[in-house]
C-alpha cells in the first residue's frame, strides 16, 4: 500500500492547527496506540501493517498524593474546601464578605466528593510501513469514550450551632450547587460524557535483530524510535469537573524511545524499554489556584497562563514465553510512568504564580501497572502467500500503585493485519 | 505554675558552681517560705538585690556568706543558673591572686551598667568594686576605686547610691561613668559637703601598659579598664572630689530662693536616662518653716556630664515650682517632697518620660504615688554638642508640646520628641492630672517596692497587703493619644503574683516573671503551664483542682470545649456590690455556661483571689435547689433548654439598671437573659453572690428578642446593645423590657452590604469592625438616644493606611479596664486583613473622650506608627492571619485557630520585635497548647482577679502562672 503523501501532509497541517491550548498531561493509564506493547512483530515479506485495538475499563480508582486508593474524585485532595474557594472570590463579593474570616477547622466548608468514572472505550488504529534498513514509519490515531457520573458532594461541616458552622451551612454548603451556579454559572459539577479522537502521532523506528551464537542467548533485538504527537484530541473542558483531555490537551509532544529484547532458547524473551516525552509548553485560558488552601475541583478563576510541562518517562520491563505453542505467546509487563511537575506562568499580576503552582494537578504523578498478555501470531499457521496475515493480542491491565492518577483495570484486544 | 528556685540549697555547690533547676519545674505550686527547710533559713539572707532582664544579683545582708556575698542568677529559658561570684582570691586591679574585697562581706549596694556589675561592701563603704571579668571563674577580676571623697576632698563617709551613665560623643564613641552619691566626711548624704562623685571608665590597650602589669584572661587580654575618680566640679583627672549638692546655696538646682531646710539623710535615688543622656536624682526634701510662697526646694534634679564634669540643673525653673500641686518640688513653709524611686521610661512611640515614685508629702504618704513626667528632648534641630550643653534638655516638657517625628538618614523613624520645655506654670502637670498618674488614681494594696517597665507598660511590686488586697505585682498601661503622647493610664491590675514582692523583672521574650519575696531570700519564676501529657484517647480526670481542671471537666473537648470566655472584674457594674464584690469568669460552650468566681471578699474584708479548689465547688441550679451543692460554691453551671436554643454560646455581658443586674449570653441563634419570672435579675446591692448562695429556682434563662449571629453583647448606660452581623440593637435595661424586649428594642444601626465582625458601644459612641473597614457613628449623633435607624453608609469610615479594608477584631485598652468605658479616651487595636490574603495588620488608634467632646471628625485617630517616612505602615504586620490579638502594653499575644492542615498557634511577640513592625513567626515565642488535640483558640483574656493571661479554646484553657 502506498501512502498518499499529500493527504498525510494535509493531515499534519490540520492537526497543527490545534496546537494552541494545553493543560497538564492527565494521569490515566490508557494505552497510546504507539505503545511498545501494542507493536506487532514484523512479518517476513510484508511491508505494511494495520493495527486496531480497543480496551474497556472494568474498575477505575484514584491514587492520591499519598499513594492511597481513593475515589477518582479524590485523587488530588480527600475533600474539597468550599471555604477556601470563597476566599478566592473578589473582595466585593457578598458571600466572601459573610464568610471571609471563618477559619477552616479541617471539616468546616469541606465536601467529600465522589463520582463514578467509566472508561467505555480506549481504542485506536495504527498503520506501519516498513522501509529498507529496518526502518519503520507509522501513524497512530486513538479514540476514547469516557463518562463521569453520579458526582456527589457530601457536606462535612459539623451540624452544630456554632456561629461559624451555622453561617457556612446557611450560606454555602446547604445549597452548594445553587451557590456554585450563582458564583460561576459556567462550571458544571454534575459530570460529563465525552467521546472523540485523541492525539494523532507519527513515529519513525529502527529495529535491529542480532543473532547470538550462544547456547542460551539466541538473539538480541534492539529498537529505537522517534515520534511526534499532534494535538488532534479533545481537550480539557475547563468548565467541567475533573475533565480529562483525550491526549495531551492541545500540546504537541516529542517522543523518544529505545529498548532491548533478549531471546533465550528461542522461546523465552525478556527485555527493557523506555520512552521519554517532551511536551511543548504553551498558553491558554485555564482555571488556576489563587488561594493557598484551595482545592483542585473548585477553582473559580480563569486566567491566561503559560504551562511548562514536566518531563514524562515510561518504562517497560517484560518477560514472555514466545511462541511456545504454535504462534501463541504469553507474557507479563511491568509498566511505570512518571511525569514531573508542571509549571504555570500567569499572564497577569493579579494572582501569584507561586500559589497557582501549588495546585495538586500540576504536581508530579506516577503510575504502576502490570499487563498480562496473550498473543497469537498466525504467521506460523498461514501460508506465506496468504494476503491476510493477522495477529491477535489480548491483554488485561492490573494497576497497583500510583500518585495523583486515575488507574483503570482494563481488558482489551488488538488485531494486526499484515500486508 | 510557680517555680521555686531555692537558693540556699545551691549554696552548697562549690565555687561558682551552677545548678540547673529545670527538672523541678513541672509539678510545683507556690511553696511558701514557711514550708522551706529550716536550715535554708538564716544561712543566707538577701540584702540588696538587682534585676536585669536576663539576670538577678543578690547581695548578702550580713557578713559570712563567703563566696556567696553576691549571688548571680541567670534567668534563662532552660532554667535558672545560680552561683556565688565572690571567690576568696581574685585578680584585683589586674594583680592576680589577691584577697577578694567582696568575699564574705555584707553588700551595701549593687549596680549594673555597661555590662559591668559594681558593688560596695559594708567594710569599705566608700569604695566601688567593679567586676571587670565576672563570668570567668578562674580569672575573675575586680577593679576598685580609691576611697571616694566628698565635696571638700575629704574621705566620704559612705556611698549611698550608685548609677552608671553611658554618654555618646559627636564622634560616635561612648564614655562610661559611674556616679556615686557620697555622704559627707563623718556625716550623711544631704549634708552640705555631700554630693556626687564621678568615676570615668578608661579602657586602656595592652600595648600601652608597662611590663609589670599582668593581663588577665584571654578575652580581656587586649583591653584593661581603669577607673578614674574625677574632680566632678572641674573635670580634673584623678581629682577625686564630689560635686556638692548645694543644699544651702541660695539658689541652686535644689534650692528655690533659699527656702530649702534639709534633705533627708542618706535618702537618694538616681537613674540615667539613656535616651536623654541625663542623670536624674530623687531626694526627700523639707522646706524651711519660714519659707515664703516663693521659697522652697526641688526634690528632683537633672544632671549632665560635660567635659568630665557633672553639672546639676534644676528640673524646672523656680517659677514653675510655685503652688504646691507639683510632684517634684514645693514652696512655702514646712513642705515635704518625698521622691523614693525614679526610672526612665520611653513609650513605644519613642517619647521620653521619667517615672517618679513619690510626690508632695511625707515619705509614708507618697509611696503609692507613681507618676510619668514628660521630658523635653532638645535634639530636634540642633547638633549633638548643643543638645548636650542645653540646660533645658531633659527638663520637664510642656504639657502642650507636640511631638516632632524624627527620621534617620535612611528615612526610618528614629523618635518622637517633645522638644518644648515647660516655661510657664500652666505648662506643668499637677499631681491630680490623670495624664501622669500611673494606675489611673486607683489604689494599690500598699507601698511600691520596685518598678519595672517595658513597652508601654509599668509594673510595680508591692510587699505588704492593704486596702483589702493582697500584695503582689501590679500593672498599668499607658494610653497614647493620636500624636503618640501618654494621655491616660489604665487602672492597676494584678499581674499574676499574690505574695509580697521585693524585686522583680519580666522576661522580655517569654513573659515569665522572676521575683524576690519581700520577706525571704527566695527567687520565684512564673511560666506558661505546659499541657498535660496524656496518651491518645486516654480518659483520666484532670490531675489538679485548678481552673484548667474545672474547664476540662465542665466543657470537655468532645463537646466542643470552650466557645467563649469573658472576664468581669469586681468593679464591673452589676458585680461591684459594696458588700459582696465578686469577679467572674464566664465560660461558654455548647448549650452551657459556667459562672466562675475568681475573686470574692472574705470575712476579713480582703479580696480573696481564687486559684484552686474549683472542681469540688461546682454547683448547678438543681443541686442548689436541692441543697446538695457544695458549701460556698465557686462555680455555677447552667445548662437548660433555652441555652440549648442559642447554639454555641460565644459572648456574655453583665448589665444593670442600678437596682437589678442581669447576665446576658448570646450565640449564633440568639440572646438569653438570666432572670426570674418578673424579669428581675439579681440585686445589684447584694451582688451576684446571691446566685451562688440562694435558692435560684425562679432564675431561668429567657430568650431575649429574636436575633441571630451575635457578634458581641455590651451593656452601657442602662442599655443592652446587641451587635449582630448586620445590625446593632438597643434594649433598655429594666424588668419590663427584659420580659418583652421585642416591644422596647430598637435597631439603631443597620448595615447596607457589609458584614459586622466586631464592635462596641460606649456612651454616645459606637465603633464597628466591618468588612468595609472601621466605622463609627456620624459626628453629632449620640447612640444612647438615637431614635431612628442609622445606616452604616452614614457612618464615618476611619482610614487605615495600607489596609485592605476588612476589620475583623477590636481590642480596647480603657482606663477602667471595662470595654464599655472606651469613649472616655482609650487605645484601640484594630485587626485588619483576611484569611484569603493570609495576613493581618494591626492598627493602633486613639479614641478621644466622646463624653467631653462628643462625636466629631477626629474622635478616632490612627496613631502615627509609620516607621518609614511618607510610607504608611501599620503598628504591626503579621505574615499570616491571626484571629486574636491582645496586649498589656508590654507584650503582644496573637493566636490563630486551625486553618486547614495548619495547627493552631498561640504566640507571644516580644517588645523588641514590635519596633520592626513586620513580625515573623520564628521571632515569636510559641506558647504551649494541648498538643495535637487543639483546634480552636477562641479568646485570649486576662483574668482580672489573678492577672494571669488565659488562652481559651476547644482544648480548655492555658494560663501563665
């Protein structure tokens, strides 16, 4: 198959038009279509591969800054502080006038927020073309469908008759959604449902295979790759609570990765792979923290700000039985993500950069998960002249730890066709 | 808690040994002298004593104390390190291993200045021994003067008083002098030949010394000190001659037109005013029996040092002394002026005063009269030499003098100076002027024994009981007017101690008081009581029967602890029954209040301050009615349905119409009053004690009006004022209106958009702390008689420079210590800022006497506390939010409740930080709270009975005892 160069060029230009807005890269453990674990083996005498995959969320949970499992709405703070939100209002606001010096005893004006996050689908399609000299170029486009529902705000303010608690309950927490509607009509605290494409990516990879004349170690595969992601995905909706971008939220990224795979006895493989992502910073209107006690779901202030992203690292350590029964392989992958702290620079002197940068969602996050996979490669079973040469890959993701991340147990399948 | 440091036990410690008594601190109560071991008595007696801010020195009253002739007590936060500092052999005049002239001697005088201790031993009463190297045990060095001579050059009989003077020079170097009041040869101080010797401290570099001179320890190897006994009249080196006091000169600094008969023998006090660089001398004088109305004497002199000469000047010219209402002098026949002590004083605004104990009258009549006299500083527009030679510099300032604000080259505030001296008799304050009367003309128990000043506060020690009061330490605070001058003083308030006090000092950082008993050589130290150490969730009864235990029992933390605390002294209208004056502490919690007697009159007519035995004397209405209450209950706990409807009870006040008195309490959901079925409270004549003694079945709390979110209740002028978060209501006090307040209450102030956080009413004036700023009622209005509702838009907004707007807390310092008297002229501290900005600024304001002057544009004035020229700054600026701020003029307390994850804190801001305006947490002393349990600090109040400061919150209370 020949790629239409003109169409590819226009596609790139189209995607670049969206490079204007960014927020933090969101910590959720869905596959990127270019993930090394979705990469199919290269068949002999084929030059083109198409891979489609889909994964379904089973159970989503949040991991807070202390690495504890929590509801997804509590991944940044255990409670949301509405009193601190009131402190962020302009001094002329009547509600701030009433509540401005009421101190936060740890529960006064606080809400425990819960919600149900559904990952309905995380799908994608990749096309790879193998060039001479073991070079592969590929294009990837993911699709996502997610939903946040049943968002509940449970008031923790003590039900006593102290002046402070009474004022807070009467003016703020008893009719919280109504108060929020008056304070910020654009902010939707009830949940959302989103479906759309993610960031389009283009990669170039080199993969070398070196036979080893040794009794145990039979082969060493080396790989390295370079790619760019283009911001075609849905971005964060600043007016929705815990809105998740489908991709890098309007920012272009530059990927670099490399790995080594060792083959023992021809049927056991293990290896290490890493990928680094540099996201280009950019500027947009976004909700920011302007009071030091504010919690991340209740930011009311929108300003134009520049974001410099932290460095993102992904590591894979894997081990598998390779084609131990016909084309069947089974393996296990430990995957670790780490994203450094993001930095905001505000285009205003009204608020403090220092305070804005203390928002939890800008802080470092990590994800740990184990992926169990079964792979059947029909190369062994089909005739070499067969036009359709499929590869089926099923997996189960078991996240087990993280920081400031939504981790979803997922199952999925990927099918690759080789031409 | 009071710590006893028993000196005598420590006398057994070897030479210069020190002992740390910290381990004894935690669980001690007052240990009376009688309970001391018998052998501790008599082994050592304290004669003279001297307190500095960091150490105390005591001199032996009789010979035989060996190396403990002088004992040094270091008053450190870690404990009191004490030791004798007079070993048998020391360096004397830089010659090693010489017999110590102070060893085993009785000590007559001690003086500390320029980091040197001076002493006079009884067997060499005209020789000064100066400790040059006091801290080194192995190289202690003493420098002695020759025998000091009197004004005729003969050997003086004795030294009567010592003082150290440090003078600056135009080239910025310092000269140190010791000044000794010396008695005449074979005579007394006060005789014609007696006078003042001047000893100059010469620092000599080592290389200038001869080979025979042996230097002492490493630290002083380069500099040696030489004492030059000057001819004080002519400034001749080693002339050793005193300047005569001039008692019989026709007209001298002391004598007015030859009207002076005599000076009381050997009675003199001296003080060097470092900010004026003048020496002040206080005497007892008597005028001649035939003195005319223009003849008399001055008992207060001012002296200056110029070219190594001591020059005596009159404190005010002769003409200013006419009339016998002056403190410092008198004219006419057989008049006495008795000045006992003098002390320098400088206000926080930088204005110089001289504190004078005594006045016109016989010695025994004047020992409770303490005055603050303003001094003229002539340094506004003159160079230093001119100022130092100016005879009017350091004399009494005119009462109308306007302070000049002096900024340094870096445009920072240097001082406020009263530059205008008194030149006419109308320029001087008389002894009846409230401006100079420390203690606001209220009575102390007995004679003042010691004076200590810090900040704007004056503390005095009293050794003997009297006037129905126990002795102790008492406190008065200066009230400054809009220009920073003292305009009044608060009445005397007991300051923690309730025993006879001879000498004392207050730790400038931690607020602990170190004091010497008046009748026993024992040094005590008060400190902040530490929290009880309990394991988590451990439920054990409070270990003591003090106020802490009571509060913890009645208001457990699981029920919210204390939500409010209010103190009412026995002078409060409604409690000031002549028969049964009672001080009350009203503790408030969820649906419950407790009336705690903190003082009451005993059978002997003495005010008895209650410090313990609270737990066993709790009564409730039910136990009283069933006669099951303890005998003489001190605490009355109310908890009924009406109180339950008020929510958390946060404020209380006591009101009276002169016949009946009522207790009002308020919370988030309303106000209630304690009354019987006819609306009567307790009889004002018999006092609140009747509630504790009688069957109070008929007394119940009754809901009063229909108010919400009560910020403050205040009674004044037969009215109850209810300040809510949006209105100010006025309810006349009478049984009728108590029964039907809805008929008589009137909304006198209503806010437009702002919220009210605090406020107060006094006479015609209402001051409100609102989200828009600090407000008071419009000029020309009188809140007592206002019949229509005023809107806050009509109010006068007081501009607080640099403030963000919101004022959320007010703290009044009034003359009577009753908040409802603030319109008589008071100090107001307004807290501004907000949690959102996470900062608090404190502004200091003066409230003019609205009773005399009515409400006008300048009724409330902001003090000029700017430390930078043309850059307005508040009095204090905190780098985070403080919910409470109070002061007694010497120290400043602030607190904050828990804020999100930050624990609550309660800290003490030392006086020296105040001068820097910007207060950082790490510079403050953090008071101990109840560890991890504390969440809220609702109030900081001073217990008017004991004088202890109390921090109250959900954890109970913490006190300084």
